C-alpha cells in the first residue's frame, strides 16, 4: 500500500501562555489505531530498566546500539512492569509512554512488552536496532522484517516504532553507511510493514541532538510522507560540566520548526554530576519542553551509559535522589505533560 494512501491526520497543537504561533501538525498515522499527538500538551514517558541490570556498553559501530530490557545474569532483577510501577509511584502518576529497546534480531513484543500493552493503556515506544542498510535494501532481511511486522500487528495496540535511532553517529557509519543508504532502508522496511497492513504503528525518526551541529543529521530525514514523529535524543553528554536542555535542543528545534510534524524527545536526562543543580535543571527543562510542537517527552532513567563506575556525567537515573525525583515529579504532573488528565496522587 503506497504511503499516499495512508490516512493523514491534521491537528492544531495547543500553545501555552500564548507563546509562538500555533503550528499545524500532520502525521500519516491512522488515528484511533496508531499513536497520534494529543491536541494539547505532551505525553510523558520513560525508559526504566530492570533493577539489578548491569550497565550496558555504549553504542559503537561493531556493537548493537541497544539495551536488553531483561539482561541475562541479573537473577535479582524484577520485571520491567514492576519497575515501571515503582517509578510511577515516585512520580505520582501513570506514564503515558514506556520505552523498551530491542536488538535487530530480537523477537518482539516480549513478555514485558505484552504486559505493558495489556495493562493500563500505556503506549509502548519500541526502539529497534538496525542492521546493515545495504543488506536491508537488498532484501536479505525481508523474512525477519515481515515477522516483526506481523507480531506488531497482532498486538492490536498502538505502538511507537523508533528504528535505528542515532543513525547520524560516526560510530555507526560501518552499518548505516550514509544518508542515502539509511533512507532507502527506512523506506524498504516501511513498505514491508505496509504490505503486511500494519496500521497500528507510528514511525519515529530519531537522530542525536548533536547531529544538528557537528554532523548533518537532517540529511538522514526520509521525508514528511515517510515519518509520523520527528524525534531527538538529547542527553547533554559527558563533555559538559553543566548544560541546560534548551542549549542541547536549540539547533534541532530550529530545524523542526520547518517540519509539520509532532516532536518527541525520546531520551533526555540530567546527569548525577550536576549534584544539587539537578532539580534546577529539570525545572528549566520543563519550561523548554512546553513548546507547542513538542508532543511527547521520555525521561532516560538509567545509569547504563556510564563508561565506568565513577562516571557521573553519564548517569541519569533520579532513583535515590529525593530532590531530583521531586523536580521530575513536578514536570510529570504539570498539566502540559498530562494531556490525558490522568489521576495524580499526593505526596512524593
């Protein structure tokens, strides 16, 4: 089924405090079947890894840039849904979106994914690693792609699909090859999903925030007719003693302003190295993210990107940091980030 035949949704995004022009947002996702943007505000979600999980290696060209939601060797780890419930208890509300990571050859939805999908109407953000783009275009992985497409369709639930995030990283060059190859692979995968009549997926294109400065992330964009949500991974990185989220997002937001698409910030977090300033950072982030085009934000509540135990610049979990938890709770319970008007519990 050609992309042009897909239903197109147009909606007016709500503004806060009258700031900025009200954008028109379009998506090829099928309303009522696939995830679509809220009319006002932004969904709030998180990646919450299992307790007991060991930090995973950082993405490189030779290793899959994914993390397992159920790591082997973590016998004491509880299920992802239980971890999510604990995190939600700290926040005082249910998450709109729960993120999980899957390798290219990993079967999904997993047992944990199914538990989330079958529960309290949370959206699943499924981050799926890539493979060699030239092999994908050549059809070498078609059987696997069809299997994944049918598995997603069989859930009957709306799912965000974020394939090959951070494609602009130099470390992934050997597998991604370049913009033309990435775009061809993206279209090839999406065509297979369309032939399998998978209507319950919203396609999320997600480079790094840094790719809009030092690298040419926009050159990897497949086109407005191929993307439902434009996205960015926006951790400040280990090269900064302190950096506001507004600085990290600046160039991306300037580029996205010309795109009629809802924005998802799929990985943002405040490093433990910021210490007492973590709460201040989160409160400023809440202001930055109340942009009328931003329709989903996902907190990266994990320390797994740390390169060694003392690497506080890449540890983003707020667990056990009461001030940071309180500030993240303030963000999550702000009406802008609770567009479904979910119940909020008192206390912290």
